[in-house]
C-alpha cells in the first residue's frame, strides 16, 4: 500500500482547459514535493511545500498543501501540450527523513 | 554544471545474472539515493548513502546492495536478477543526508531482465 494516493490516475484534456491533480494521505508529512516526469527521463522537481495551508504559484501552476499537512493539490490553468507528463507527489514524514515516499502518479495528456 | 549522471542508460540482462548501475552526483553533493520505478508506479526507495555510509534501506531483498565511493559516486548492485527487477532505476543526489528541497534525479537506467 502506498502512503500517498494520487487521483485521477489518468487525465486527458484539450489545450486551454484547466486541470487539478490530487495527492492524499492519512499520514502527516513534514514536506510534500511535486515532480513532473517525461518518458525515459528522471523526475524533475517543480515545487516543495512545507507549511500547512501553504499556496505556491509557478507561472500557470498552483500548488496547495492542506492545513493538516496530509494532502496537496496541483492546479494547472490554461494547459498547454508542453504540460503533458507524469505528475508525481512525494513526501517526507519528518524533517530528518532520508527518503521520499512517492504516489503512483497522474498521467496528464494535453491535446493540441 | 553537470546534473546527476547515470550509466548505462539502458541495459538488458538475463535472469540469474547480476548487474551494476552507476551514479555520479552533482558536484558538491554528498548524498546519493537509489529508487526503483516499475512501469505505471511511482519510484520506490531502495537505499540512501551519505558521506559513504548507508543511512537507510527500503524494503528490498538482500540481492540489492550499494556503496558510495570517496568521490561520492555510487554503485547499485543487483544479484540473481528476476524478471520483476525490470524497472527504471533512478539515482538522486542532495547536499545533505536528509530530504530537503534540493534532491535532483538523474535520467535513470532502464533495466530489462529477460
């Protein structure tokens, strides 16, 4: 069983539409990170959130950390084909943790 | 600056063989972690090494071993390969032994066991 559950598993939208990806857990995390991974490549870090209720924006991407630090969301506004990829959330359960626990990922496809 | 580099990028092995995967961290980074990513799943933690010592090990059999060298590069060894070991093996480096905002992943080694 995975500590972090991501939903939906797959998402296919038209260019210009908005989308939201969710990352949920019954456990509390010290920090949560979001990665994007393209086929045959390693994950690329997008953002780290560490404070409950925190909201971070990265151009058209908005990341939110739940108040209880058990869940997070990634919202993309006006999606573009370049946003296509596997979006992974990963968490560290304590500040001194040496490993990341990953969700299974959400595969996002943005059609032109 | 060079990122995390892994070699080889692709590898095909036969069941029962052993394999060695290599990772060079970003210059100045002292921590190297290994993850296994099976198709359709997120990466699973295998090992972390910091300052040449094993800091943590995930739920993997003893067939998996690793080490870190004085220059902070690392090797992951897998003995007696099984079909289920087919996966993308990822290496991540960081400046410290704890997870922080600065963990960078390499492009991975795609291992296929036939």
